[in-house]
C-alpha cells in the first residue's frame, strides 16, 4: 500500500457507537503534506509541525450507560485519540486510534516522536495500552490481566502504567487494588508498588521520580478515602508522601509537573465528573503548604492540565456545553478563545507533541536475592503534634504491622526505642508496612496504618513519626545505627526478633 493510500485510510474517521462522525474535508495537497509531516510514529524523519497537539475526543451525546470500569466511564464507545496541528481546523485531524472501539489518555514520549494511549478493541476486551502507528492500526504494548491504564515513560524508556483497571466506584475499595508496573516496550512487566490501596495516575517528574495518586488507609472502612500524591523511584524504592496529607479533595486526577517548580492536578468536590472540577497546583519546594487554585479566574469544569511551551499550560475546560483546549499563561485573567474547539466532541487530555528533556535516571541499590529490607528511624519522638497533644507523648516501643489482602492488620513484632528515640529493624519486603508508637504503658500514641513498603535489600530511613514538614535531621549518628537490627522476618512467622 502506498504512503498516500495509508494516509487517506487513516484520515477517514471510523463510525462510533454514538452515531456517524462528520465527514472530513477533501484531502488537499497541502493537507496531505501536513499529514506526511505527522508521520513521526512510523519512523519518518520529517518534523512534526510546531505546536501540534494530541488529544482525546469523546462524543458528548454518547452516554456511558453500561460502563463497567473507570475507563468505560471516562471514554465511552466512539472515543478516539487524534493529532491536530495549527491552524487547528476541526476537520483536519489525524485519527491515531483507528480500528478501536474507544481510546483516550494519550501521552507523548520525551523524544517527541512516540505516542501511547489506552484503548479497547471490542466491548468484551480489557483496556490495554497502545502505541500509535500511522502505517496501520495502533499496536498493543500491554496484555495485562484486568487491563492497563495511565501510561507514562521513565528515564530508561520503559513504560509505566497502572493495572488492573478498577470497576466503577471500586478504585479505593478493591481487595487487590491496581498497582504500578514498568516494562520495556517489548519486554515483560515488573511490579513497582505494593501499597494496601490503589496506585494510579502516574507521571514522571524531571528528577526521575514517579508521582502518582493513592489514598491513606482509613480506620473506618466506610469513610471516604484521604487521597494524596506520592512518589517512588523508578525501581519502586523510597515510597514517600509528596502532597495532600489528609487535605485532599475526594477526587484527585492527572497530576502533571509544570515549569517553575509546580505540580498541577485536577480536583473535585465529588468523585468523578459528576461534581465541579477545577485545576490546582502545589509548589515542589513546599508541597504540603502551598495548595492553591491554578487559575485566578472562574472557569468551567477542568478535565486536564498539561505543560506547554514558554511556561504556558494546555487546559481542557468546559465551554458552551463541551470541552475545548485552551492555551493559558500563568498570569491569565480569563480563559479567552479556545486553541481547539469542536462542538461535536469533548476535547480532553490535550498534550503538546514536542521533545523535552529526558527525566533523570536512578541507580538502584536493590538486592533482589535479599529477603528483607532495613528501616532506620532517627527519632520516633520527633513529631509535628503539639506538646499538649496526647499523640505527642513519648514512645518507648514500636509495633510493626502489615496487612492481609483483605486489609486486616497483622502484627509482625515490636522493636525497642533507644535512648535517643531511634530504632532499626529488618522487615519483610514488598508487603504493606505500618507502625504504632507505644508509650511505657503500652498505649498507642501515634499510628501509621500499613501503607509503605520496602524492596528487597532496600535501606530506608525516616526522620521521625509524623515529623514536621520540610525539616532535615540533625547531623548526629543515631544509637540504632550502631546496634544490631531487630529482625522481624524469618521462619518465626510473626518475626524472629534478634536483638530483643
């Protein structure tokens, strides 16, 4: 098949379950030349037109009446991924998801040449991640049981994603919640997270960390999840809270790193798009104390925010009943005229098609043959609770917890706290871990439910127990670093407590 025939076949929009799509304009010579320049994903060396964007389009009249999972709800049948270039005429778009029942959630690799997105071939198939291919139908990259979603790219070029795809309303209540995985484009997946709650919506920061959305376990299973932002390295080590510590909105969606040390996200007052959605940001230098609205003006519902050039952002905002793409400067006082707007579609997830610096890599210190990880706390009594708060009482021992698949806590053992407040323990790897600080009478004064984990051979340290934000430890060697670690792993089941 000739290149012209391939272009013409790809340019014809498929029929969707929501009705016939409108006919494209005649394929003029100028338009064909522009499309030829778009063939970045098939290995062509010609550059993509400056300012080109890739985006999801969903038919606004198609109701997700039989939505089985969260992606069915977000991208109903007929949804597609398209490429558009200036001057952004609505009938001059290149469909990248031809042949799929539905598609969405596109991302662009740092090289600016590869585009990935989620797609569903038929109603009975799981959602998987596809790579765009202008020489034919998009090619599946994942084949995960239960599906895959939320693609991102780490420094090695490996794909990061979340799996399985949760059922509607079950993201934070699944017995086996979705976790993050990484895989070479043509290799096998490896698991990165081992949390007790879902790990979803990953994005990769410039420093190489993977930022994602998760929830802290709640004592009351019926309580709304406390959503927040967390990070891990690209080998799954150093799981760390990043922002929104018990102050997150019920709905947190699509965190993205912007220029100027900011991270943007979409928040809402109700889970999903049933409620009002808006854009927020936090400053990376003090993420727990800088949460604010991203735009100074009142805007319609916000579906996504992505970085653009020159410090601007691409925001998908609701206007005139459907979503359009707006290019906004940080100091914008109004939304202004859309960059791209088609009343026949909701335009979502708009991303600039351009190269950007590759994120930093990470040298892993994991030891896959080691059957434990080591955790060192510098001072369990260094806490942000006020001195007159019962939770600030002095801790004498630490009880280490894990959780079953059903989320039921189980005690691994207890560790003595040394005179300077430090302790060190060897713990099982790749299971959720929690901690209870006990006073001299055995009462729990501070508690962290099973949430974090260690990878095999990982050495992990913390400053304190609910320590103040943005504080660094004193330059003092803790006593626990010179004492034998308490071993809570081994054939004893609940823990072989060497050193006790």
